[in-house]
């Protein structure tokens, strides 16, 4: 009789994991206050301004600009930091497509660096090897909420006169060796999309300590207006990227929930670290420094593929999922292997490139070894809602991982 559920055995669990978002009376009351005010746009209401003020204090910076989503936030932050046509921005190959698209939206060129398989964050040595006279910025991505090495990144940027614009879309409240993400760079950006740990369905935020970056970002997100100018005078090439009062009303309540939910995620992430460290077939990422904090948007860990003797990551993930644990295989492709890059579809209507005054490599031949290992065979994820489980939920995750490895011979084809 088979033991693995994927082959007809009994699953480890049939229980559901916590659903997301977590919400309740505070969100409802704020929404009704916004509704009853009759001032639903940020130009006339107060909720967006209140959220910007609270988020800037939360992030320990002077300025915050709320916008429609994290992708828009990144593009505006790059433009506000002086990035434009002919410039190169170094980003990791292991990230969501929005990191690269924001560079393209600034009419600049994304240049892909490899990652460190111990952290899944950008590899500083790979970054340094890519810097040339066209490089104008580094965009570290704090993948999964685990902070990238901001000390090394800032040092390298200062050495070469580069801007740092942090993709912190998964990293609300994350800290690297005492440095809150976004607090020492030109700008950092956050997302409040449906899956994120602070959510309003969609939404984004730009934070900065620079008065100049703040002024430009505010203008670009508000149709190019200037707070010092006439209302129907437009000084920059901007657009309407303003957050609504309804989104901000929800986010104010979500921000207040964050510390208690984060504490539970942290507790369960540490429990998974302890358990996976003792398992065969898997390994944890490098431990965070004692003065560092992850938001734990994702709990990532690695398959030690050498112990599975030819069994693929896809087969392992499918087997764990059949046990009742919705393990994610993570990014299936490096960003540079996405069809938009391999097929050169940057032009109008998704056709060949016509709008960028730059040469891209042949991405069909381009390769970053660690990034491709993470995508194809090693990196897997536990999502943040699963980290809100009670003790039994975490025990079920652990039991499923152990069961699949111990019965891996059943996965041979």
C-alpha cells in the first residue's frame, strides 16, 4: 500500500490553513467613516495623509507618498531619483517581474545580477562585476521580507556614485543590522496588494528622507503638479497615481494589526527553522543577524536536491501539496527568462523593441547559475498566511515534509 497521498495514501492533514486577509471591526469602521465623509479621493479627504504620516513614522523616515500599487511606486521612485533613458539599473534575477518592469517604465535598462543561495537576495559580488559607466542605480529586493545586506550595498553605491532604490514590496518593518529598510537610501517602495502582510487589495508607498525625491515623487503621482504652483499647471511628466481614501482607511487599521500578526509569523518561522535544520532532504537559509528582522511575507527554504536522487522539485512540491500542505514552488522562471524578455516584446502592442534606446542581451542564452538553481530545483516557499497557523498547522507542515522525504522512493517514475 502506498504511504504518500499523491499515490493514494492518507494525507497528513485535511485541515485548512488560515485565510488572508485578516480583518474586522477596525477596517469596517474606517471604511464607513471614509464613505460617510463623502470625500473619497485623497485630494479632499484625510485618510491618505494620515496613512502617509503613520507609515513614515513606522518606517523611520521623514516622507511617504501613497500611490496606486507597488509597481507604480518603484517606477516613480526611480524617476524621482534621477534614473532615465540610457541609464542601467542592477536588479536581482530572482524577483517578481515588477522589479524589472519599473526600470523599463523609467525608460532605463534592467541589468540582472545573481543571488546568494544562502539568502536568496542579490549577491554583492555579482553586482560589483556589472557596474560600468552607464550604471546609475542598484535596486536590491528584500525577497520574502528578508532584508538584503544594506551595509554592503550602500558602501558599494557610495564608492561608485550610484543611487539605491529598494524594492521593499515584501518587507514592511524589515530591518538589517539595526537599519530599517528604506531609511538610508534614495527611496524604498512597498506594496499593499492582496497577498501582502498589510493589504488593501492594491496600493503602494514610496518612502524617502530626501526632500527633493519626495517633492518629485509627489508631483509625478499627482499629474505633474507642484504644491507651489497653479492647480492647472503641470510641471513634470506625471500621471494620476493617487491612492483612494478607501484604501488608506483599510491600511490604517491593517498597520495597527501588523505587530501582533508579525510576532506570530516570527514565532512560527523560527519553529520551522529549528525543525527543517534537523531534517534530511531540505535546508534553511542563513540565519538572520540578531539585530535584523524579516517581515516573513514568505518563509523560504531550500530542497537539498542532491539527497533526492533524481526526483524533481515539481514532484516534491506536488507530493507535499497532496499531503494537505500548499507548498509553493516559488518563481518558476528567472525574470530574464520571462517571455517578454526572451521574445523581446517591449514595443507597442507587445511587439519587438522600438521604444528603448539600448541593447539587450540575447536572454535565451543569458544565464545566472544561482538564480536558475533557485527557480528550477531548490527554492520553495511557505506563504505568510500559513505562518499565522496555530501549533497544529506548523506541525502539519513539518510532518508533510518529513513524510515525503522518508517515502521518496514512491516518487520515482
